[in-house]
């Protein structure tokens, strides 16, 4: 195994990188080292560290033409005992396997992905901000066969690399405005559980329209009135000790944050319901005093929804600074930094 002793030396002073990350938009400042492994007919290469720099791809690379690419997104946190720990890396590695499997890409072993993550964390430790900041990690998989004739064939070669971005406390500046979309789905059933760029491209048109027409932040996809998820986050409804979220189906991505928060809520003694959620229920929820709706994902953990736009009607929700969603977010934050012991199932 490659050790971090072989790590390329970063060119920039870590304090300058951290200062830049404190004010730059999420995901635009990068740690200067990435971890990489490549797959070909003989299997996976040893993981290695490389300087983060532009790399060359043949213009006929499969991923550039036929969508043979997927990724993960997770965070490493500075812990109370002075370490840095990637949050549930094994769970993300398993989801990457699922994405690769559906895209017929070489499937990286769990231990390879978690090792690449660990190496990226170690190599970029100096640019990992203290909590509530973190090091955002982006394992990225590309099918690298050089062919534009293989539209109906998978790529047999691939590259898997892990990018690291120091990020501050990522929270929307205000509760979000969400347009409810009841006509088109989030993505196709084949791709619901695949974390791939094509899904974002598919949602982009609706999100752009929602932004222009309603000054909205995101779109909640609920074809036929059945709630799936937004463009990049799972949905949760909370009222007192009751937490409701759509049950896992093939129609949307199974978030690690969703899974983590449900386990935390159960441990706090809340009632957790995973079941069909309808737009009608969301409308009714918005009228209940104190009931909250949130969006769950790695970047923000939970973002509060302040306004739902349903058929041009604007429904306002309570999004308190110290409500149940904030309590959940705080509790998960304590777990991530090791301040609160917790073992995930
Ligand atoms: C990544 C992602 C999420 C959130 O998943 P987490 O594991 O919680 O970060 C939700 N929906 C989509 C479409 C995503 O790509």
C-alpha cells in the first residue's frame, strides 16, 4: 500500500487554502492532493497519491460520450480527540458499488474505496477546517475505454479518484423555497439509486424554471402526487416527536444522511415512519402549527424548507432556529465530531 510518506508536497500554504475556503462557494477550493486507482483487464491498481492537477483524457473517452460516470459525496470531520474521521465511508463505498454495478462499470471493492478516502483525508489533513467546517470528499468514477463505437457496451477500464475540498459550515442563508413538481419524476426508475451526473442534468431544467418563475431554490419531484425527493436531497417531515419520510424505492437516491438521521431520531425515542408521502400531506403539514419540512443530504445535513410552491400557491412553513430539525442536525454534528458516542447499524 502506498503510504502518505509518498504524498506529493502541496505548493500552497495550508493557511491560505483554509482562508480561501472560508469565503469561497462550496466545492470551489481544492486540497492539492488526490488519491487514485485505475481498473483494467488485470483488475485494480494499487491506490496512489497524485498532485491535483489537470489530467488528460482522450477526447473519445467512454465517460464523455455515454455517461459511464458516477460519484460519491461525504465529509471528514475533525474529532474531539484530535483526529480526522470520514463519516460512514463504508456506507458511501457500498453505494458507489451500487452505482457502478448499475452503470456496468468495474466495481471497486469496499476496502479500495475506503482506503482511497482515508489516503485523501491524510494527505489533505492540513487543509481540513475545524468543526463546523469539514473536508468534503468526492470519490469520482469515470469509464475510460477509448471508443465512440461502444454506445451499447460498457467501459471495461475506469479511473477512480478522490477529490478533497475544505468547506465551511454549509447552511442556506434562509429557509428554502421549493416548487412541487407533480408531472415529471426525479429521474428514471433505472437510475433512481445511481449517483450519477445524468440525474442532475435531468432535474436541471425544472430547477432552472423554478428559479426563474418562483425565485425558488429547488424542486420537489412528486409525479402523480407521490413525493420522491428534490434535485439533490431527501425529504423529511417532522412534527413534535414524529418523523415521516418516503420509504426507500428505486425512484430516488438512498441518502446516507437520511439513514443516519433516522437512526438518530429512533435513538432519541422519536416515532419514525417510512411510508408513502403525498403532496396533499405536505400541504396539510404546512398548515399544522410547528410542523417542519427539511431536506437531508451530506452538504447541509438538514436544510429547512420555508415555502412550498404548489400550483402557484405559496405555502409557508415554520422553520424555527431551535426546532426539531435543528436539534437533529446538532445531534448528528456531535456524533460526527465524536462528541457524542453513537454506533450506526
Ligand atoms: C447525494 C444525493 C442525495 C443525498 O445523499 P447523502 O448520502 O445524504 O449525501 C440525495 N439525492 C440525490 C439525488 C443525491 O445525488
